[in-house]
C-alpha cells in the first residue's frame, strides 16, 4: 500500500474518534453551562458577551471530549468483556489507543487554553475540574457508587461557566451545579441497570450490581426529586421569572414520563429514557431560561 493510500482513511479515523467520545452527547451538559453563563451575564451587566460564551463552549466541549476519551481508554478491557460495549471503537480497533490518547491530550490542551483566555481563576481551578473526569472510570473498581463521582464531575460545568463570566465564586452556580450533578447521577443509575449481570460476572461495581435494579430505579427517582428541588431553589435564588418556572414544569413532566417508562422489571425503553428524555430536559430548560432572561432585559 502506498503512503498516499495509507493517508486516505484519516477522515474515517476522525469520525471514529468522534463516535468514540460521543460528541453529540454534549447536549446533556452544554445547556446548563449556557444557563449559568447567561444568568451571570444578566447579573453582571445584562449584556451577552459573545466571545466569553464562545470560550465557555470551547472549554466545555474540550473537557468533555477529554473525559470521554480517557473513560474509553481506561475502560477498554472492561468494554471488551461486555457484549453491549464490545463494539466500541477501542475494542474493535477502529481507533487505536495511541490515537485516542492523542485526541484526549489535544482536547485537554484546548480546555486549558480556553480556561487561560477566560480569566486566571478559571485556569487555576482547571485541574480541579479535570480530576473527577479521570477518577470516574476508576470509580467502578473501588466503590459501589461511581455515579456519585460522575455527578461531581458534571456539577463542575455550571460552576465553571459562571466563574468564566464573572471571575468570582457564586453559590447560585453551586446550586445549579448540584442540580445538574444529581440529575446526571440519577439517570446514570438507570443506565447502569442494563449491565447488572455482566457487571456482577466481571466484578464491575455499581448501585444496580450491588443492591439490585429496583433499588437503583428508586435511587434515580429520589435523585430526580432532589434535582427538582434544587432547580426550584436556583430559580428562587436568581429571581427567575415565569418562563423559567414554565421550564421547571416541563422538566417535572419529563421526569414523570421517564420514570413511567422505565420500571424495575421492564427496561425495554431504557434508551429512550436515557437519550431522548434527558436530552430534551436540558434543551427545554435552556430555551425557557433564555426566554426568561430575554424578557427580563438581557441584551444581545
């Protein structure tokens, strides 16, 4: 094979890497980073700072890409032993470990570069955001509660986005971050239910594997009830208006629907609950929050 022909598959390798990190799933985290950013801008001077919003986007996508690539690299041997994940790119060879590490490190540099351009505090705190991203895939090896580590990692998004705009700590952002972390930890409890038997066979630790599927489903319901309470707290703390409250009503309806289609003895619609409903929750609340801020005077 000539050197020229060997270079042809490069676009295919790029697409394979994007599949590896599931780039489209940024929809779960980005809407809440935008809610935090825009609310901080509204409180700061009621103007949208587009360059900062762009840097927040770059930082979020960079960190998430690094986290997903690191997760897949660390878990590749576990993935190979699970029929559900045996088709993943690092298992099949569509992406090499070297390529995955290269992509992960490039994404990490992008994240750190965006943090540096935002403000010194963001850069100083950046390692704190990276740590739980790397810890999470190891969590299933030493704790029955790896979802708690995932929740902590995801909580960093809104907090970091707020810091990116103001350069100052905000407890309002912490409330929103906790809501997002508990929400994502809750739906990951549901997602983990599909691997219970395999996890028990190969020694992977999780709430469903240790305590059973019914306990995990009930745990997710408690998490999502707590998420709702935290969203309400955030709305009160930031003086949210009617559109944001409408968004919360939509979120509650989505939670009720999600938990009506996923039951301890019926996981047939789990993927719909995980991907469709949770993606809808993030987008719906962001749209309502955006309308609310616009009505209250956020200038574009």
